[in-house]
C-alpha cells in the first residue's frame, strides 16, 4: 500500500520512507512511525512522517498492516 492517505498511517506502523536527501535516488529507509507531520488527508508524494529514530521523510510504502 502506498503512503498517500493520512488515514492509513498511524504511530507504531512500520513503513518505508524516502528522506529529502534521497529523493533523487529513491533510496528507502525503513522505520516505525512516531509522528505524522502532514496535516492534509492526502498528499500525492506521500504523507510526511517522523520515525522513532528522528528521521523525517515521506511514506513510500506501508510494510506492517494490522
């Protein structure tokens, strides 16, 4: 599942994000969502989140669905 809908994302969810510095290469970073930083319900490039380790990026894919 992609990370464009805010309703699909919540704290504790495992996701792949693309960091700002990795936008050109598309390199993904995996982690657990701590905070959601995008306030709108939809974003075409992915909802921006902060991971538990402090990294910030846009959700490319949701890994862990419960």
